[in-house]
C-alpha cells in the first residue's frame, strides 16, 4: 500500500513533458474526472446496484405479501368475531326475554303461594278458634262440675245420717229397677 501511494505521488509531481500524470487543476479536470468516475461506477456498480435494488424490491414485495396475508387473516378474524358477537347478542336477547318471563312466572308463583299460605293460616285459625273455645268451655264445665260435686258431697256428708243414707240407697235401687224393667 505504501508503494502505491508513493507511486501516485511521484506521478503527480512530474513535469508534463508529454508523459502520463495527474492534473491537479480541479476546474480543468473536473468534467473529465466526473465522467470517468461515473463511467466506472456505472460499469462496475451497475450489477451491484441492480442486485441491491432487486433484493430491496423482493423484500418490499415479500413484506407486502405478508401484510396482505396478515390483513386477510385479520379480516377473517374480524368476521368470525362479528359472527360470534351477533350470536352472543341473540343469546343475550333470548336470555333477557326468557329471564324476564321466568322472573315474572316465579314472582306470580311466589305471590300465589303466599296467598295460599295466608288462606291456609286463616282456615287453620278459623278452625282452631272454635276448637280452643270448646276446649276452654269443656275445661271450665269440668271444673265447675268437680267443684259442685265436691260441694254436694261435702253437704251430703255433713247432713247425711245412717237412716237418710239407707233411704237414698233404696230409692236409687228402685230407680235402677224401674229402668231395668223399661228396657225389657
């Protein structure tokens, strides 16, 4: 590399006696240098640039195809989601309608059941009040009868002597005999 740069510098400082050399005047050589550089770039860089552009083009086309495939997949997913959404909305509407009717039916059943329970309680109350009244009356009558019987026995025991006792027994036997004859 050192030899090449030394060679190029030596050519640049040679007198122009018809020999080959570099012209260091930029304005005089600018158009020629540009033409040579462009020619070399076009000649050698044409294939490289064409390959780079083809590669870039292929990547862009591949990206576009991938994007189109993704877009198609996304559209398909969106359509499936819309179908599912419509189905769920229909089911929700059906559930709402059925749910409201079921709630109303249960409400009516509960109200009817409550009325039936109230009627049954009223009937039980109406049936149990006379029974309880009769039971209370029977208990009072029993107590009054027991008190009266105790009082009568006490009075009889205090007033009854042997003779009166014998007459009472004979009178009761007579009543029983007459009842016996009536039944035959």
